[in-house]
C-alpha cells in the first residue's frame, strides 16, 4: 500500500494453507525478501527495492523449493548470503 496515495496492489500470493509467507527488507535495504516456507522447506523470492514511485514491483524466484531444504537469505554489498541445510548431513546449516 502506498502511504502517499492509499493505493494498493498484490505482490505475492500462495494459496497453499501449509505454507507461510514472510517479507523482510535486506540489511543493505536493496531488496525485499519473500520467504515462502513450510516447516520442512522454503523458497526465496526477491524484489529490487526501487524508489520509482509508479513502478509496480514484481518478485523474481531466486531459490526454488527443494524438498527438506530450508533457506535463510540476506543481501550485503553486492552478494546474497545464503544459509541452508542443503547437502548437509546434520541438523546444522552452512553458508
């Protein structure tokens, strides 16, 4: 929703009731991060944080869902930092 005009539009929808969606701003404030997840897995969508007032933001799938793989992400400087349990043979995560 625009705080200036009150106009709103849908950015992301997931109709699966087993999924939850959370949105965050990256630490460097360059990206809006959308985490679409269950308790077992997740997928990450990103939107470039634009200051263009009339631009409609459209998310891009950065990391698709993989069964039993959980992902956490942030963007620092020019890189995405990803923490995941992918290819890890324990309950721990790796960068």
